[in-house]
């Protein structure tokens, strides 16, 4: 099947072959402290680790490895072994192996379990140290927290426990006077050649065996070609430390000797000081779905420690494709590893499907194995039943992770696998799975024999492993697979899975018969295992199939009242639904579903679909103490149901994981989000803790999988090895977690629900190690359900002084919002200045710590009086965030909003300023408003320029201001004053172009805004402020469209105005990307004449024809980023146009993304919701790196503000 699609396949005829057990490489950790999860609040990612950027862990060989290996490091897609005279890198194969969705009956098309123990061999690169010391001293440096345990093979004497790891490995005197030190991150390996005074660097040479070709690239890097891919060893960096402690760079390069031998050339350096030569081997091309590592399940204990289980590339024979199980325990904060234990046989391979933990911290792991020497302790079955097949296994680890309490095979003569495990209060383990063996070991069975091709089974183990207290088949004459199990306080076991048997045993069923190709089932087994006390089908006219990709985990759960929760995946269009959030299928190939039954199983409390127009599969469910349901899985639906999303867009590439939290009634989403990168991603395990947090494990092959923040350097590595992920989600009530991809953007809006106005402010704070996302907010105001005005507000840093244009006269008023995010009160002193310079009405006020005020200037505490036409200046005792808003009550009493900039009264500049757009005539007018930020008179000239055309440069264009028609107008502004130049708007022809403000010599540049208005039938229907724009050669504009502007009311489309500030023509290139910053294939270019201007909407831009086709589908909303680059300096502003419900044309300006990198907090000094208002937030990631952080909301009194977002 093509990788770019997910397709749901109907069943094939069952036979005695087993389904594909597919593993995905690697793991990412994003776990930390928990916040209380409350209803209707946004989810939050708690940062702790960075995918692909974790420090390497080097563990010493304490007889767990080949004797020649001294240290080993493992990660996503690689294993590195260090020996006396060589370093060997085992790299993941390049095949992309994320599978399609698979149905439970498709056995005829799937290999048996035994074939899954081994996968494609890895590429192997050996870096040999030519002529080196054959026995150098090799030692670990900088010990890392957490212990490693190797319980591999069936000889306990060979097991190794409590091994510590280090962040670096040092070879002392590998060459005379030269040490070598290995370290790095999981996408690159670094090694330093440390050349001591007087030593000879030329003796240091390496060969790269396994490489098909070596060559130097144009950047001086060493390209190493390998089967299935290649590596790059970057150009070496060489340096010395000066006597003053500074770093002195020394020119360095590689030298090739023959075809496979490499050394170093360096420039002249101080022979009396140590020289460090630092190459970096980058093998990120192998990271992703190219190894055999995956996380299968996650559980959380009462203390908040998370346990993760999965598989890794064989710890004994890396490169051969075999896999071992692992179990990792994290600290409650998620910021450290308690242990990682490897479990498996020598060469048969293991798969892990389930994990549980008891109240003592003992961990139970289940799965399948083909290893004849799988470790056993106190087993009920000591050996593998069949040499050519898989058996199930059940293993219990003590709380330290270093000792097996019991470990056993479980199976018969054919394929068997354990897929689910649960634990009761006494430490007894309950398991379920699937078997094709007629001699499966039954004990006290209510169904003693195999009834069909495959049956599910249910069993209970004594806390010590033996005896097997009961074990029974469960099934009919078809194919039955047990997927998940839960246990209540009385010891009754609840099993779910999939059946196509028309005679599946039922007892007092909710649904007595098979309705489709295959249905889910729920069965309750009494405490002794002697009887079914309840059993039912559940399904519709398609099939309900929890067994998708991996065998999913935790698809059945119980709450304290005994209610039964079931989750899975369905193709049915008539699934029983009750009190549903989503009562009907999303229309794609498959949807997730979740259902809650009463304790008797006789009635549904709720049942709902969850999905969009593609394929959506639920792979795991958790229910917390409050009764909230958490789901994770995968989706390729571009319209998957979202609420308060962590990631608001589908990234493509096949599938994204999803994370969804339902309220206790199942009728609403508390949050729901995509979670993934640009390739395949899925969530296949979810757990909930007692504090309301949710933990998700999954797998990704996306090299750009987004994470919330970097792991502290002291932690030093992944919780386990590979390219899956672990994410902890909490709810901070007033916070929206931000994860914005490199070059991407993020858009989310308040819902505007309720008649009461809620006001406050917002803060953008980056995660440690990340730069702060930038962007803008758009206020929208509706009156009588009609959108009458929009205005954008840029995210801004804190200031302590500012000056704004102030107008209080008739229908116009000016408002000011100031937010004080400090833990101390802000004293605000202020005064007004009229247009001629005199100050009046000075005063002061105080804003409490973390508080905010938002008032009009004629209100207390400012009390301007009326009329006012001048400026307002404020000074604050502490840094604050501020924005001014101009309000116009139009001829039909609609309130129109325009943003006014805050002028900095400290930094004066001397340069021309540009307004990239104006319009005059045909109903349009523009007023140029200039503010003097200085204490001296400013003067200069305002010039209006036309657009020009393809054949001629732009020329000045005449407008009428104060009765005078010209293209150029002189201005003089008194100190602290302002000047307004309004065009008349005369004539039926619209004149458009740009405006240049050219200050006189030594006069300084004014601040300002161009406010353009549109009147229709004598009514001003729209106003927008064009801010001063800085010239540049590259910009990014947030773009969206709905319907296209030619479709009438409700239509929306972003446009752009570009002013060429150069005396030569400019070639302007356009590219449309999605919100993830990924190319869409739509690109084009045009030419703007010298001094000319261009203004057009998205569907008019050359090369973006595909948008028109997308918008042709009724109801389609397009969102993305317009990338603009030019051959000369240009000024750019976004123009968002839309028709409201009564056909009025509204315009809002939207600023381009700021590319200045900063980690400082940014603020929206005013946020408003309800009473007709909404606030949309548009945030940008930096062009060269992902940006992560938190958008927090606060009330005017500084308390957390819970906004409902969509």
C-alpha cells in the first residue's frame, strides 16, 4: 500500500497464520510535573526532553556485551560500540516500514509471529584507529542518573544489574600525547582529538570500513556513503584556549589517504598549548523509523512515576535485527530515569504488548517471544512450546527493576501471544491474548478447548507466578482475539477484543448477535475463572477491530462505580450511540469510538464516534478517578475533531497521533489535538494519574516531530532508546501549550461564548532553550450576530514609556490597555499633549501586581475631557505591556476598532518610513497620523506613490488633503505632538499605492499609522490601520481563505500589499506552505516596478492557482503561510478581507512574522471574549527552528483566565 494513505481492509478468510507484529523505532521523552486537570480547560504539554537531541548515554561492558566491547550507547536508529582500537556504529536500515491498518481476520496475508522476531539487518560502519595504542585506558566521564539491568538469556549467572552510564567516554593516550573523547546527541556523534603540547596530530588517522565511498563535500565535510544511506562528518573545528580563557579558532580540514583513510590538516597553532580537533558525525538521516525500537505501553503508579515498555534492537547482537523487551521507570517528575531493564533471549526476538504495575511498584510485562532461552523464573511453563512459532510470555519485575519475581512462557504448539495484562490488589496478574494452539495450557477452564481458527484466552497468575490459578479459551468457531483486560476489586476479569464468530458465547448480552463482519466483545469472568457472568457483542454493520497496527493496549476500563468503558475502531455507520459527542461516522474509512456501559452491561451510559473524513483509529484508552476518558491513536483526517489543541493541524505524511480527553458524560471534548510531524506518527498507549495528568507513548518516523522543550543537561539521555515518544499532558487552566514547527504557524481562537465580556491579557513564554513564538491577535466584534469589526494587535515586549495618538471627539474615542505582568504594582504617570505641543491633564494611577486596565481616555483614571486631538504619554515604574485602540461609532451605531501603535519616546531614529498601502477614492479614504516621539519639533515630507505597472516605474499620485491636491505634503509636528493628514476620498476611481514619510535632516522620524476607511452608501463599514513597515527581502504572512471573496457573505481571504522601496524593479517570489511550514508545491513570482506597489489577494497571486481549486469545495477553509522573497528591499503588510453576514466588506491588516530571535516573554496587553467579542491568536515559529512554549491568560486582577479555545 502507498505510504501516504491509510486504508481499512476487509477480512480475508482466517487460517492458522498470525498477524504482523510491527515495531517502530525510537522514543522521545516529554514528561514532567503534573497540573490538576479540570473541565473545559486547555491541555498542556509538560516539557522535559527534546526529540533527536538527547545527550548520548555510554554504558560500560560488565559482561553484558561481547568481551571486546568497552562501552555501548544506544539511541533512535543506532547503536555505538567502543572497543580498544575501533568504534562501530550500527545504523538503522532505511526502509520506511509503517504499515497500513490491518484487520483481525487478515491472517492469510500476514506472516507468523516467528517471522517478527528478526527484521532487516542494519548498516555497519567501523571507524578503526590506525596505528593507535592497542590497549589505551578507556573510562567513562560524568556519571548519569538511573541504572541499567540486563536480564537476557536463561542463565542468571550472566544477568547484569545496576549498571551506571556516563555522558562521555575518554581514550587516554590513544596516540602519543593524543586523547580521544566521545560524546554527542542522538542525532550526531562527536569525538574530540585532544592534542597535548608537543604531540603530533599527523599520526591520528582513521579508516571507515563498511563505507562504499568517501569524499569531501563543498563545505569541507566528509561524506561517508553506506548501503541504504549516508553520513556526513562535518568539517572539523579546531581550537585552543588562550591564556585569558578565550577560544582561539585554528583552521582545520580533513585529508584523504587513499579511498578509506582519513586524517586531519590544521593551520599554524601554539605548540605549547593543547589543541582540540572536533569532528561531528551526523546520522540524523537514519533517525526515525529505521531501527527496531518502539514503546508499546505506559502506566503510572500512585506516586506519579511512569513506566514504559517496548522493544529495542537486540542488546547482545546489534545489527542483526533481533529485538529485546525493555521496561523503564521514570521519576515522578519525569526528569530522570530510575531504571531501564532489558529482557529477552539471545536471538529469537521479543514483542511487547502490555504493561501493568501494582501498588508495590512491581512491573508486569507481557508479549510474545520466539527465543528458546527467554529468561524464566518460577515459571508455569519453562520452555518454548514450538520451535517455529511464538509463545506468549508474562514477566514480573520487582520495584528496583533488577530482579525477576517470575517469568514464564505461555503457549502451545502453534502461535500464541499475550496482549493485555491487569493486576489486582493482591498482586495477581490477569492476562488475555490470542492463541491458535489446540494444546494451550488450560486450568479450571470454563471453555477447555479451541473452538475456531484462533480463540482469545483469559488467565490468572498467582502473585508469585505459580500456580496458574485459571486459564481458559474464549471464543467461537471463527476468529477471536483478546486485546485488553481489566479487573475489579472483587477479582472479576473484564476482557475485550474482536470476534467474527456468530456463536461467540454470550451471557445476558447488551447485543446478542453478530451484526457485521466482526464486532467487538466484552466478557466478564468470575473471580474463580469458572464461568462467564456477562458477555456481549458490540458493533454495527461494518466491523469493530481493536487490533490495528500494533495490538492496542487498554481498550477496556472500569471506574470506581463499576461502569465499563470500551474503546476501539469501527467501520460501521450504525454503531449504537447514546448521549454522543459525535453521533455519526465522520465519513471516512474508519472512526474511533468510545462507549460507557452501566455496571451490569445492560445499558449504555454514552457511546460516541470520534473521527473525521479520513481514517481514525483508537489504540488506547484511560479513565481517571473523575471519570474522564482519554484516548490516543492515529488519524489521517484533516478535520479530526479538535478542542484546545496542542497542535491544531494535521502534518501529513501518512498519519498523526491524536490525544483526546472527553468529559465524564461523553458529550463534549475537554481537549483534543493532533500530535505528530510530517511523516507517520501514532499514539499507542495512554495512562492517567491520580492528579489528572495523562501520559502518552507512541512512535514516530518524523524527523521534525515536535517536542515541548529540552531535557536538562544533567539528565543526559533518553529514558530508553529510539524514536518513539512519551508525552505528559496536564491542564494548567489558563494556558495553551505552543508547539510551532520551524517555518510554521499556529492559529487558535476563543469561542466568544456568553453574553458577558471577559477581558484580560496574555503572555507568550518560551520553553528553556527555545525562542519565543511571535505573532498577533485579531479582535472580532459582533453586534446582533453580525461581524462589524476586526483589528489586529501584535505581540510585543515590555516597555516603560510610550506615546500614542489620542483622539476623543464625537464618534471617535481612543482606548488604552496596559498590563502589568510583574509581582509588584506599576505606578503609571501620564499627560496629554495637544497637536500644537502644550501638555495638559497630567496624572498618575497604579496597576496592581499582575493586573491590567483597559479604559477609554475620557474615562477614569485618565479623564481627558473632550475634544482631544493630540497625544497621550505615559511612564511606568516597571516594564509593562501596552496597546492603544481607536474606536469609531459609525452612522448605524456599529463600533469599529483600529489598532494604534505605541511610540517609543526613548529611541529616536533618522530614516524614511513606509506605509505599504493606502487607498483613496471609490469609497476609500486614508488618513496619515504622525506622532512626534521626541522633545523637539519634527518636520519632513509625506509622499503618495502609485503602483506603477510592468512597463513603467511608479509615479507620485495626487490626492486631496485639506482642500489641496498634490502628491507631496510637508509636515511639522510640535514636540510631543501629532499631525493628521486625511485624504478626501473624492472621485469614483480608487487610487492605491504606498506612502513614504521622509524626515528633514536631523529631524528624526515620527511614529505613525495609516488608517484607511471604506464607506458604502454613506456608511463607514470598515477601518484598518497600516503600521510603519520595515524594509527587507524575506517575509512570512499568515494566510487563510474561506470561499474566496467572490462568493459573498461569510467569505474570507488574506491579501498582501508589497511596496518596492528601491529605484529599480524587484522580482518578488511567492511560495505557499501549510501551517507546518511544509511546501505545498504552489509557488510563483512577479515583478514590481521601481518605487511601485502591488496589492492582491491569495487567489490572485501567480502560482497559487491551486488555492482556487481548494476553495471551490463548499465550506473548505484554507490556512497556511505565504512566503515572500524579493531581489530588492520591499515593505510588506498582510490585508485580511472578508464579507460579513450583511455583505459589508471588512479589512484588517496583519503584520508579517518577526524573524528576530529572542527568548524574552512577549505579551498581548489586551484579550477579550464574550459579549460579542472573540480573540484569534496567530503565532509564528522561527524560520530556522521550532518554537515551543506556553500562551497564558490572565484576568484584569491577575488571576488565571480560562478561555475556551477552538
